[in-house]
C-alpha cells in the first residue's frame, strides 16, 4: 500500500495509481478529465468552517491538522477511503491547495498510514 499526495494542477501520471480527489470544493478551472480522479470523496475533506478558519495560513497548520484529525475520527467517509487504500497498490490523494506542505491531503495521508 502506497499513499501519495499530488496537486490537482499537476499532470496525472501512471505512477499515481488510483486518484482520489479529497477536496470538499471542486478545484477552480479544472474539468473532470483534467482532474483524472477515479473518485471524488468530498465528504472526507475538512468541514467548510474549518477550511475557512485555516485559510491556508501556514502558522495555523498545526492547529488545523489537530482539528481536522478530530473531524476524521468521527467521519464515516474515512472508512470508504480506507477500503480504497486497502484495495489498491497505489492511491494518490489529489488536492487543489497551492501549498504542497500545508494542506489537508498531507494530514489525511498521515492519518491513513499511521
């Protein structure tokens, strides 16, 4: 099992394996073909309130990660993602944020592989 993360604006590659979009909101300016995700699990993304509070501010990332993990603990969509990860040799969590180090996909990968 390998879980990768990749920006939705980066070109899909064969090494991505099974691509899952993990944003609650569809990425701006991208078509379904460009996203090339096998599934869109928007319910696994952070809540609207948490996403707005975070605002992609790196200084808030640690608190965001803690709050997001707490949301994931009670989120039934996580089980669907766990089943996908168990069934696929490689899963790429696709996200739209510009910051490649401070985003929900990074937290989600750590959460799934811990």
